[in-house]
C-alpha cells in the first residue's frame, strides 16, 4: 500500500517541516496581527498534533490553531475560529545557524480554507509561516 502524500501548499501542509520548538501552549493569549477587529486571541486547540498522555498541546510558528477572541468586537467573541501563528517571542534557531525572536507572540485569523479574514497584516511575519501559508505571505508587508 502506497503512502499518501500530504503536500498541499494552499492550506498550509508541507511534506517536510522545519524543526521548531513548540512553545506557545494551549490557553495562551496572543495578539491578533490583522485588521479583522480582534485584538487578543486565546488558543483553544492546535491542529495537526499527535497526542501524548498528559502533555499539554503546544504550537510553533506556522501552525494552524483554533482560537477565540478575548478582546475585540462583540460579533467576533465567544466563537471558535481558525488562526495561524506568525510570530513567537521564544528564540528559535534556523538551519543556517541564525537565532530569531520577535517582540510579541501574534496570530492572524483565517477561514478554514486558508484565506485571511482581514486585508492586511501588522508587523513582521516569520519566514517559516510565510513559506507554509502563501496567502499570508502575499498580505505581509515584511517577512523576516
């Protein structure tokens, strides 16, 4: 039986992922970096993780999340939405030997198909997230 390929760049799934530390845990509050109106997001679920008993699910740059809006307009609050993590404060090492960290941890709200809910992204976007999500790369003003 042949192994099925999961390489679909449009929805953020790649064949080979970079080995990044998963440091943003379930229940974390992150900033919303788009102009959808939301300001603070709470992580409810991390998509694509395999479970381990008593291990708290965690995410890294480029991961798809389920979030709820904690601070923002009433019509966006208390509803589960999809988001992608585009920055994290914890430093991580890239393959070329450079270390990178950002001022804050931020995510952007997307639709389940992978389109952005807002029209622009405030601040820089990590290169790992931009490579995985081409629609986020198109809306980004700065990719680091």
